[in-house]
C-alpha cells in the first residue's frame, strides 16, 4: 500500500469473509481481521491537515475514522486557543530586506504580513482595521528587537511609508514596482486607442527592462520628451454649463504622475543589487492563506483570526523543519 489511509470498497469481501478496503491513491485493496484496530492519530495532526492542507471535514472523517461531529468539536476547541510559540531561526546575512504587504478580509479587516526577502518564513503578522501608520510602526518596533534589516520593500501605502520612516529613518525603501505598474495601467487603460496614450503605455511597460542607472536616465529622457510633445493634450479641459470644468484625460494625468515619481520610489534596487523590485515573493504566502481560508469560508468571523494564526504557525513550522533537514 502506498498510503496508510484506506476506505471501504463497496462492501466487497475477501475469501475469508473479511471486508476489503482500498487505497484512494493507488487503488490497491487490502483486508483487515476483526481484531485489527485503527491506529488513530492526534487531533492536532488532523487539525494541521484541515488548516494547512485545506482538507474538508468529510475527507478528514474518512481518513481519520473520527466522526465529522467529533472533528468539528475538537477543531473549534483548538480554534479558541492561541497556537504555541515558535522559535524562528536567525538570519545573519549582511544585507537583509523586509517585505511588507497586506491581505484584506472583506472591507473591515486587514492582515499585515512581514517576511524576509530570501526566506519564506513569516516573521510577524497582525490584524488591523486599516493600514494605520501607528499600528504598523508598533509591528516594526517589535521586529526591530530581534531582526536587522538594511532595506524595506512594500506597496508604498501612506501608513507603511510613515511607519518605516518613524522606526527606521532614512533606510532604503523600495516601493513595489508591480503595484505601481498596475495602478498606471488601471489609470490609462489596458488597451488604449489614442496613439499618444499608447506611446505612454509602451514607456510604462519598459520599466521592467531597466537594470542600470544609465538605462534609467535614458528612460527619464524619453518620458520627458513625451511630456513636452503632449502638453496641450494633457491640458485639454471640458467646461460645464454650471461654470465648472475638469481635465478630459484624468486617467492619463494620474498615470503620468506615478511615472514621474518612479525614479525616486521604485529604483532603489539599482543602488542595492540584492534588494527585490517587488513584493511578489510575499504574494505566494498571501495567496496560500487566502486560498485555504476560502475553502473554509463557512467559518465565523471571530474564528477567522484564529484560523490565520494557526495557519501561520503550521506554515512556519513546516518551513523550519525543512530548513533543518
């Protein structure tokens, strides 16, 4: 048998009259005597499958031979408790960069995650109603006691910027290029029809190919030439009967403001080659938490926080175990 987990196979019996069971993976069948008893694992073992693996109660009941009601009662008791403390390994690299990003659960709760740029282990996580600078600064002060960072990479939210400046001062802070590029494309449109906007989109897409300060200066010159050629286009306004007015190309103007600010916000990695351009490394951890949470979307709101805390505990424990091996 390739798996210790077996299940009943339609009532089929062996020559000795014993019920036969089948492995759900390799389909090989086996029979057990009446004196054979199942070796049941602890509820924490199956709880990890429920949290980290996203396995449902129905499947866990087949695997563990506990009833669904027993599993549900035990898991709810565990969800009412905090996970045990976990000792994280020390990261002693000369250059160490902190990734910061948030995961929203609806519109009321945000989970802020803090992760090392080279390690998948989540260093810290906290829930908050909004990305408030005071709350994020409190998290950064907690991290600053045990970890040393030479740079920060985040999505550039106002709260995060203020918190980083408050705790770390003028430490290099790279604003995620993927977030800003996404905002630029959303503002001007993915498939612009105007040839001038199409030219600006090509300039925006070219930021991914910049790997040196010389290339950045060339890109800045091209952006400046585009602005000089299209000043009248950017200043086109529409007058209202009420006497008011607005700029016709508001989306293009917004995209241009972000592009002009990019050299000062998203190219810190040119001076620090080991610094990531984006927070995409952290997106994998965020998608894992979000994906497993959606599988168990029937959880009550007060249990969601505990669910995520246990997920991070099991997630980190698994990575630490792999790191030791």
